[in-house]
């Protein structure tokens, strides 16, 4: 995550919590993410969030889907399982 994007996300999360008058715990409850996740990104210490975290942040902040860059799934060490493979032949 570029420094500029990281600062933008951190500010947005803090401003949202302050505007709503809610704690990290309440924000975590609303988004199904951990309080540690918010501390990481609000503290501007995070790498790119995973797609799930990025979409949760976008949802709660009211941002368009895809407006927060996310870690590509390949970088997360995930490979498609045999069960999810589709034979197109």
C-alpha cells in the first residue's frame, strides 16, 4: 500500500469512528473484523489489506467497491482447491 493510500485509509477509519461516536470494538462488530485489524490500519502500519478486509472497509466507509487496493489472492498463498476447479472441456 502506498504511503498516501495508507494515510487516506487510516484517516477515513478514524474520522468514521469519531463521526459515529463508536469504539474499535463496535466498528469490529459492524464489519465482522477484529479490533486488531482496525488498530493496524488506523495506526498506518498495515500492508495491503486482504480483499475481504478491503471490501469490509469500503462497505462501512461508503466507498465504491475496489477503491481500496487489496492483496492479490496469489500473494496470499492461496491456490484454488480441486473442489473449486471447473472443467470447461
